[in-house]
C-alpha cells in the first residue's frame, strides 16, 4: 500500500507568511469609511495594534513570522497531510485524495494559526483585553487559548444560536479564561438595538462583530481580533498551504484540484493562496471554495462595497456580500454563517481565478459520515463542505476514469459538534435554500456610496 501520512520536521514550519497582494492581477480596492471615501491606517488604530494594521495594508510578498509565534506553533505545527486511501477505495475512484489535518491544534481547528500572532502583537502593544465574536466557537476558543498564552483577557460575543448548539465550545473558551456572552446582548448599543427590534433574535456573525467592535472602540486598553475575512488573517493562515506544498514534494505528487470550506475565507485562502503563483505560471490547477447553500455569499451574493458588521461600525470593503443585515438560518455549520467574504478571495473569484460552489446541509453531513467511516476522523460541520466537494470530484473521476489528485484542508474536528450529528442521524436536519426575495431585500440595503 502507498504511504498515507506525510510529516514535516519542526524546522519546516514556515519562517514567513505569504502575502498574495503583490501577485494579484490588479491592486485591491481600498477600504472605505462610512462616508464612502477611502480610509487610511489611522481609521483602524482604535481597534488594532500598529503591527496588525501594517500587515493589513502591506504590499510585501513575504512577512517574517516572529520567533515567539513559531515557538507556540510548534505545539501542533507542522500539521500532517494524509492520503485518504481508504476513502478512495470506498468510493471506487481512480482519483488520489489528500487532506491537510488542522484538527491537531489545541483548539481543534486552523484558527489558532492567526489567533496566536494576533494575541502576540496585541501583547507587544500593551493591550489588556481582546474582544471578538465567534459563530460555531472554533475562533472563540482559539483566541481564548492565545489570550491565555500571552496573559491577555478575552471577551467573546458568541452568536446566540451557536451558544445553544455548541455548549462545549463555550466550555473550552471558559477553560482558557475567556468570558463568553450570547449575542445579541444587553451590554452594547448594537445588541440592545437588535433585541429591541426582535427579542428572539438568533444572532449573526455580523451582529456579534458589531458588539465586539463597539466595546473595543470605546475602551483604550481593549482591542478587537477577527478570525477571518481581513487580509492579515488570511496572511497568517498561509502556513497551511506553504506546508502542504512541501508535503506534496515529499509525496512526489501535486494537486489538480484544491478545495476548502469558505465562510469568511481564512481557511480557503490560507490553503489556496500559496498555490496561486503556480497557477499563474501555467499550472493546470482548480481552486474551489465551498459554502452552504443557505448562506450563499460567493455563489448568489453581490460584488459590492459593504460593511463587515450589522451596525456599520467597520470599514466598507469590496466583496461578495448578502448585505450586512442578512440574517442567516440556524444551520449547524456556524462558522460559515457570515454575510460577507474576504475581499481578497472575492477579488480572485470575481476575476475567475478561484471557483465557488455551494452545497446543501444534508449532503455535507452525509459526506462527513462517509469520510469518518473510511478515515476515522469525525470532521467539523464546516469541514464537511470541503469533504462533500472532494467526494463529488472523486466520483466525477470515477465516471471519467481520470486519476486526478484532489487536495482539501480538513479545517477542524467535530468532537464538540456531536449534537449536530445526532440531529442528522435522527432526521431532524433539513436542507434550506435561502429565498431569492430575502437576498434581494438584504442587498437593497447596500451602502449608497458616492
């Protein structure tokens, strides 16, 4: 049997993050303020440390990873890449399927790749507290872990529906010392306004961001940290794709298709961006971001300037969006329930360089169960979206007889998502296609810029 696991040494942990901006076909569009005019770095100084702002705006291709960050990375990095031979055999496909397993991190997902450097830079800036939001809890638990490592207090606004669905992720955050609140809360103006309009508001990532940003902007010793979407977050996540390229060299192989689940873009961008230079050089490679059909930002959203949060406290960025007032249904892939998308991922999808696909909830859980029964790992509901598409592509190869190489990032394990699997097995989960009229209504509220 062929080798199934491809490991790297600690010395192979990347020394630099890869910044895709210098290699974009056109420069990225500038962020705008609430008045529709371009903003500079000073506009972000109320919520981010200078080092993060510099990375957000940087045009440097390679940015050095500080040694204190690499030292913590060594707790779980380099993460393993595996070939899913048992899954290939179960599907009867000639395709080769590889996956990069980010569930080996202490928090069980890829999110600490950016939580650790964000906490580090805030520590250097003398910040005492970080506020943030979380959907399914992977990001919240990661920033709680990173805050604990650098002695920074963390307060997390967790989307209310996920607060109820994912109680053990909440327990993880509290174990690492974070305060966790079900958003919307009565603690902020944003939360109070949402509750006044709908006392049963289930919450959204856009609304939780508003609460976290509001608190950070009004307290001098407090900054905000975001787990996806922004340029510096995707920058930090490129450790995934950079390691994978080295592992494919060890495997003597190279992917034809690269797949990542896509909510705000950090997992997909971190996986795909390091391979873009090869694609630009003529390599025949497809890069596919997969989102829920119930929150179809890339596949049914509008490419326009929009705010990153419901209360319009954040800058506007040019992205695929469903409108900042979009209230997604209470699906169990809580980390993918976001109205917007990374500006960098959006630009590359709009240019036709990256592909986007949406899949239904039941099909993703079916794929997750299939994968688990073949490979043994129970994936997070978010990761099941990538697995669904990897299986679909492998079945296409089965029909055509083509032996393509398929690669996806398994972004996290599902050990704290078993209630979701329980609902799947009991037939309580349903597919949901977000209504076109609801999308049109949300998009009607897009900013009217000059």
